[in-house]
């Protein structure tokens, strides 16, 4: 087993980049990354070596990213309802898209695609990120998601249909 420092040095970019795909801004991805490594540090003794360590780290990062987004959404919802009581004309805050790997001229188009991905269920969102952004194989995605390759294939097909539908609705 690697020391925590070696674990961090070896996997910090993987964790940060995966979190960034979910959060779409640097600060939130950094927060998720810290949470992931804290969890890895606290749970290192519970790693059972049934899968490889990279798969375990992916699984933790996916779960921490989804948890972070749910908590953020709940916080925004609570803020919105509180603000609405104070000011009936309050607007819902617009999601901020800030991904450092996206060129300025592509930012608007990529933001639309990520906005559509964000409307998918957690499992569909995860399968799209793992297969198309992280370039994982179906077998790798299945292992990370702790499901079968057939389930991954089915989720991806439904995700593609839903993304097409969402993007068409947003055009019109």
C-alpha cells in the first residue's frame, strides 16, 4: 500500500479533473478533491483490495462529487426560498460555468452541453462523464459504478436520448 503522500501525488490530478467534470469550476473541484483525500486518509485501512486502488479512488470521487452537488443544490434552494420571502422578485441564481480546460470561443457551446449533462440523473451523468470525458471503457465504468457492463450500456443509451431531447428543447 502506498503512503498517503504517494497516494496524493499519484492521484491528485485524476481526482481534481474528475471532480472538475462534475462541478465545472475550479474552487468547487478543489473542495471536492480535499474531501476525497480526507476520506482516503480516514478509510485507507478499510480498502479491501477487491478492486484496484484507482477504481476505489474513482468511486469515492464520483460519490463525493455527486454529494457536493446535491448539497450545493439544497443550499441554493434554501437560499432561494429565504430570498423569496424577503423579496418576491428574487431570481434563481444562474449556474456558473468555469472550466479551465475550455477555450474562450468554445465556452458557450461547452457550457450548454454541460448544462444538459447536469440535467441527467446521477447515474446517467456519471456514465457520460466516465465514458466520453474520462475515456473509460465500458468495463472500467462498470467497475467504478459497481454495476454490469450491460447496465452501463443501457444507461449510456438512455443518457444519449435524454441529452438529445434536452438540447433540442433548449434550442427552441
